């Protein structure tokens, strides 16, 4: 993307002039080929046409027939639902030209007339309520498509016909068995071969530039997007272009040749880019082939139906990482579709389970919690406990990515409905007990791994693992058997790498948080519990009161410092007596095994154990074993080790999004890490901008009651959003303090304006009726609150007068308010008076003998006034 910015230095006149000069004089693009558009206005928003912009173009010599107005959707730019926005002007190019007038083709999707440059004039801010307010300073943001500009300068009709793409397209042809690229689209592109050429060429450029900039295919945020881009490109290479593995990486030198002058970093990182693409391609091709076999087998076994089973699609999506659009595409090719309703229900169930954490688990789950008789039988039959040491078989690759090894295992026994079985039929839910596993069972305040199993040598059957539990040394994997499962079956086990890595991140972050809390709040701060999921971490600790805003900021900063240092996470088992001697050791007050595991950040454990070491005071050094029964014995095989990152830098970021007291003396923090922490900070920044905007407008002199009421409502809505948003807790507290003051200020201002209006109306009525015993009239006011204030003012100024006022509204409703002089009680009741009047207007009313209010329909207002007078006369 090409373009330029202005932060208040220049505006429409200069931006348009520079753009026109560059295109027509520097690039020498024929003027009669260019058309410009401007914002034509929007009455619903109270925005008039941008005639200022139109006039600039006309002064530059653009013919009036080439200066075209367009509505909001075409010529008004917004960054989102809220924030800076404004009208824009676009420059379009007619590829045909030749003296014709192509105005009718502008913004109509014609391939002959395309937009090449958009100049955005940011002069408004869209608020939460949707209203637009002028910005105190005007800005310019322009964007011109590099590829589209090159098509114009090289007299081509498509981006892919320019020298930015043709070398890459040629390289693709050399590496695959497909016909040469012909530029075909739509129905003419038989087999979507030309589309595949374009996808692969575009995606490999994206991969090269992103990887060079340090964004690698991963499991969240931008990394996840890049992972999906790579997988889409790989699929087009293998399935459409019939290319052998490695084609994508083989295109890297060509991309470097095309873009290397503009991005010299590409040249330096070419080998690294190829390695990363090859590694990810190999992993995906394996999953792609397995997924294709599963789909083929499922389709063959389906009864005559056009709906693909949601359970199988969910397994592909959750276990193999298949994007939903890829599943839809593969099914569409077979003339069937996914049962979307059932799929969405599974997604909702999964979301609820994740949101509920450990509380979402069924405590009485009969498939994962061994009953005492089954446990006793397993032990007496010498069935060996599960070897779960393979769960620690992970390493960091040369590019910093975590690599998890699969595991081969044998089914020892199956568990269903509180009894052991040697065989479970298809469609039944059961617990699978294996001789070994690389899955982490739920324990130590951490969620279990998820993933899948496949029978050895049978790649088209997949058993998704939904949860994993530990019972008496046996690790039980909860699955739904898609085929018959038997004791003795050989399985390959694959953990969900994204979920495992997220849990590891949050676990290591828990240690950082524990150290930071003690550093900021004092050494007496002790952990009282924690729970780790892939989405977030929870940490309970003792405290004397709420943590202040400053302390929360300091805690986050200490964690940030440890992340920035990228400390190595050292782990070792040591005798418990030796571990207890470590000065400043942070530990949970519970029973520990012997030997015990120590986790130390940045300092090797052997250094921590020296007599004079102060390491545990200066960095995070903790015992780490999870929850253990007091009856643990050294010879037991059921020791609980928890998962950790190998270096603190992988945490990336940590944001505390909640802090509250559970009970007196114990507080609970909720924190998120990595991409979720980044999102939380972005949310906080956006909300801070909204609050700043409201604060600025609150300082302006507003004399309109409806505008001030709208501002008050906006503060109320912002208060609710700030209270519930996932954002840094310190920032939430700051904004809540500001919003509380703003709400009080707004409410006071509304009352003040209402009193001023009521005073004016009351003065007019007092002059009109001059101390008469009864005042009955209609007045124009904005609300029932103001109407009541008018009535009160009249009665205060004229204590012997009884007053009833009606106020017709634009909506067709009529407001009613009345007050009876105390001298007329108890004969004359305000409540009865209001009911009689509002009933005449088919409405309702209520109140006390002295003051009452109500409303009705405007159609009966004249009759209501007559009723009001007759009622008063009958009582006086």
C-alpha cells in the first residue's frame, strides 16, 4: 500500500493537489482516463455533501463530468463502530479510455474502471451512541494500491499480468503439472487452475514478508491468520496444481528477486523463510491427507443424506485444525453440506465448557472417574499404571516454535457406566485407559489436554479426546467411539498443540505473577490457589485489602520485565529437605513429594541450592507439583508435574483483567497472556479514548436538555461496557473513577437545566393566571421530570393554588402532572384528579393526595382538559 498522512499539517486542498500532480505529471497518466468521487452527503446523519472537496477537484481542472458524488457506503470511511472517521474522495482509472465517458461505470464493479487511490479526510469521531462529533484537528490518510498502480503504468488489465507477479506465476508453472497460467476467471477457469495460480502467488508473497517481519504461522492472532494462509496455499498446490511437496518454499527465491530491492530483509532471511514454510507444509499435508480419508470414509458410511455429521466435522475442526471453510469446500465438491445447526450447538457447548473451566466438569462423570471396585480390580490384576512421561517430550525448534511429539500406546481397558470393559461399540462414550500417554490429565489446578487418537495403520478413523483425568495412577481419556474400540488396540496419540501451548504459557505466567505480587505487595503475600486454562489464569492470594491501581500497574510491569529478559525456565528434582532451605522460597502451604520439583527463572537450580544464594529473593523460584494427596509415597508412580515454557519470552504479554476480594483477606486475580493480553490492552485504549471524548464534550457549554440527557446516557452505557470488558484492571478502575464523576456531573447538569426551563415556564404561567385557585393548562416541555418541576414551582410561588398541566409530545403521548394545595385536603385528591384526566386520554396515572402524575393519548387531550376543570370545580 502506498500513501501519505497528515496530522493537522494540511487538508483537502493540499492532499488532492499532490495526488493529482503525482498521477498526471510525474506518472503521466492521461487525465481523461481519471475520475474522482466525493461524499454526496447523508441527511439521516445530518451530513451535507462534501462540496469543499468537489470544488478543489474542479479548481484543479478535472471536468465536472468526471467529478461524481456517492453515498455513505462508497465515500465515507470509518475505522470501526466508533472512532475517527470522515468523508473520502477516490480516484478511479478507466482502462479503456479513448475519449469515452465512463462515469456510469465508476463504483459499479466494472473490471474496466477501477479505484487506484483513496484520500480519507478524518474530521469526525463516531461515539458509542453513533453520533458524529467534529474532531478538534483534521487529518488526512491516503492509500493507493501498489499493484493497481503498476497495472496502469504497465498498461495491463490485471495485477497478475504485471512484473510483480509474472515471475512468480512462471515459477509455479515450472514446479507443478498444471497448464500454464492464462488469466482465466469464473466459469472459463475450468478446474479453478488459474485461481490456484493467483492464490499461491499472492499467499507466498504474504508469507515471505510476514515471516521476515517476525510473524510465524502459529495458533493465535496474526500468527493464526498466517497459518491459515499457508494451509490454503498448500492445499491449492497439492490438490489443484498437482504439485509435489515443497513447491511453496521453492517460490521464495523468486519472491526475493521481485521484492528484494524494496524489502532487503527478504534476501537475508530467505533460507529461514523456506525452512518455516517447509516445516508447516509437512505438518499440514499429513493432517490434510488424514482429514480427506476421514471425510471419504464418513461419506461412504452415510445413509442417503445431504447433511454431513456435525460430530465428524467438529473433530476435523477441533482436532486436526481444519478451517471451517475448508471443510465446507471439500464437502461441496462431493455435493453434500454440513449440518450447520448441529455444528454450532457443538461449538456453543465447547465455549460454555471453556468459560466454565473446572466448574463445567461433571463431578460424577461415570466415564472418567473410576469407582473403588474398578480401581481395586485393576490394581489386584496387576494392570500397570499409565506411564505419562511422554507428556514432557516437547522441544523448541530452531525458529522458536514448540514441537510436541506424538505417542504410540496400547489400550489396556475401557471404562463405561462405572464398570470396566474390554470392548466398547461405535457411538458409545467411554474412558480409555492406556499403557502410556502424552496427554496431561486435569490436576494441579490446570485443565487437561485435548487432542485425538487414531488406530495404528488406520488413518481414516479419529477419536477426539475431550478430557483427561487421573485416578489412582491410571490416566483416563474420555472419547466417543466412532468405531468399535477393544483392549489391545494400538493407537497413536496427538495432543492439541495450540491448547497445550496456551496452558503452558498461562502456567509459567502464574509463576511470574506470584513473584511479581510478592515483589510489589511484600514477602508476606502467599498464594492460596490457582487454576490454569488455555484462555486465562486465575490466582488467589492473601491480602489486607483491594490491590490499588498503582500496585496493579507495578505487578504487570514486574512481569513485563521478566518477559522482556526472556529468562530460561530451569527445572530439577531435589530432596525436599534441601528445597526447604532455599532462602525466600515461594511455596503453597500443602504436602509435597520427596524429591520435589523446583522451577527457577533465569538461575539454574543448582545455583539456587547453594547456602549463600539469594536467587529466590531476586527471581521466581518455586516448588511446583500441583495437588497431591497427603498419602503420597516416594515409590508412587503418580507424581504430578506441571507444564512449563522453556523461556519466559514466550509469554509475550500479561494483563490482569480482574481483581476482587473473595472473602476478607483473600483476593482473586484473573489474567490473560499473549494475544489475549494484547487484545485486552487494545480494548482498554479504545475505551479510554471514548471516555476522553465524553470528558471533552462535558466541558463544553451545553444548553440543550436532550443533548445533555444523551450525554448522561452515553456515560451510563460506557460505565456498563467498562465494567464488563476484558481490559487491564488498573485501567478499568481509573476509567470507572472518571466515569463516576462524569455521571454525577451530567446528572447535576440535567437537573440544573430542567430547573431553569421549569422556572421560565412557571413564570409565564404565574403571570398568566395571577394567583387563581386552580391552574389548568398545556405547556411544551421535554420530559415528565420537567413538567413536575413546573408544577412544584407554581405551587411554591402560589401556595393556595392547585395545578394540573398537560404536555403533548412529538410521539403522540401526553404527559400529565398535578399538585393540590394542602388547604383543599382531604376533599380534593391529586391522585384522583390525575386518574380522571388520564383515563379520559386512555392512559394511566397514580400518586399521592398531594402530588400525582400520568400519561395518555393526544387524541383525548381536549376532553381531558375539560374533565380536569370539571373535576376541580366539583371539589372546591
